[in-house]
C-alpha cells in the first residue's frame, strides 16, 4: 500500500464565501468583503454576509447584465451550456482515438437531492448504468461524502472511490508500479476533525433540523431542514467553534456548511491525481469527463476546461441557469443515467463495428 501524505504548517483559517455574484471564485473586487468576514470570524461581529451566502449555497444562478425574461435567460444559458444529450454526437466525436475516463459526483448527480442526507439512495437502474459504464471506461466516484459512506450507497466493485472531496482516495493498482495507491492529504487533521465533530454535535443540537455529518476528513453541517430564521444562529455556532481551529476552513455546498482542512486540495486536484495514477498525466490520448451538480464540482470543471487546450469535458447537472465552468449541462439525475446509457451503447456499437 503506497501512502502519500501532504503536510502543511502554519495554515491560517480560510473562510470561503461564495457571494451571489461569484460562483467559481471570489473576485479581486471582493477582497474587502473577505477581510471583513475574516475580522468578523475573529471578533464575533455581524454574519449577515455569511447568511446571504448560505442562501446561495448552490452554484450561483447566472444573471445576465441585461434584464431578460426567464425564458430568454434559459435560452441564453443553454446556448452557452448545451445539453450533453443534444450534443452527444459531438462529445463522442471528440473522444475518437482517446480513452474516456468518467468522473461522477454522487449527491444530485447519481442520486436525487433529499431532505435527509442519509436517505440519498441511487436507483437500481442508475446503479446498473454506472456498472455498465465502468465496464467500458475507467470510472471514479468523486464525492464530498466519506469514501466508505459513498461506497455503501453505490455498492459497486471495480470503481475508484474518492471521498471527502478527494481527500480520501483509493485507486487500486498503480499503472506503473503495480502497487495499490492510497492518498489522504488531510490525514494529519483526523483527530482535529473528530474533536470539532463532537463539539458541533453539542452546539447545533438545539437548532431544529440541523444535522452534523462526519465525512472522515471533513464535516458537513446540513441546514436544508432548518428554518431560515435560524440560519444566523446556526452560522454563529459553527463560526464560534471554528475560532479555536485556525487550521480548518469553512466552505459552502448545497444547503450545507462544510469544514475542511485549510490545505490546497479539492476535487480538481483529485481529478489530476487520479488521471496521473491511471497513467494519463498530460496525455493527449485521454478524454476525461466529469459530471456534477455542486459548487465543489466547479474545481474539477475548471481543471478539465484548462487541461491540454481544453481536452476535458465538464457537465453540470442543473435545471436552472447557473454560473459554471462546465461546457455542457444535464437537467437531473435521470438525464445523467440516459447519458451514461447512450455512452455505453455507443461504445458497444463502436467495438462491434471495428471487429
């Protein structure tokens, strides 16, 4: 077993606020806001901006500069991020002579978003589609859930599982060394994460609907079922706990406040690491495809967009216009399943035709 650990020191707390006008990264013009929020985090001031960012905890809705009707906005967005089903022929044409490698988020991509995160089960039909996909293409599940938890949902062998936003990776045999590859860049923070988890359970337990989830190398405080009037109290409790842990940072996902080690590692880094482990680092003979629905997936979309002159495809799962680095879109998990099935059918036909 090859263990690779990333060690950091003197990491300061990083409070990542995804304001309504910025989904992919906080623009330079917002530096004053960041300073204000960091100051508030240290001194316990107002949290209005943080709560506002909680309201926008899905990828930011795309807002054209000109006022348009919702229909015009939808048409404009689809023009820039066309359906991956409608553009299927172009996608597979881009893969000619290349190995497709599939990267799939779990919640909101393979399973529907549900009120209780413990009930986010994928359908048997989706499981079969993922299984068939993995039989033709290297396939990885890249999730914010801990690796063991996402495996318990998917229940398929032969896949790569990257949990905790890519901070807990089990690859299997390395193509070069032949040894099993395991990568946990946040391993030194395990005891700290566990300590914060226990404190948060006690602190937010009094807020109806709040749920603290441990994902081994990161934590999630779900507020999907919390009355919006209680969001300020919830944010206050979480921030007060994090004051004593400057080596941890806050980020926001879909109706969840996430606590992670303050290290430079995200789903984009995980995709790059997995491509290297599969033997495709800086290769022109591979076409990575990433499908996801959340802010955290944007890191992977950006990596694929910028990779080797754009030789990678990001597909966002969303019914509404959102700012995104993905090239294509799908509306919901049922369309993800249809896309995977079409990909498998195309590959089967292609193999038969070449015989």
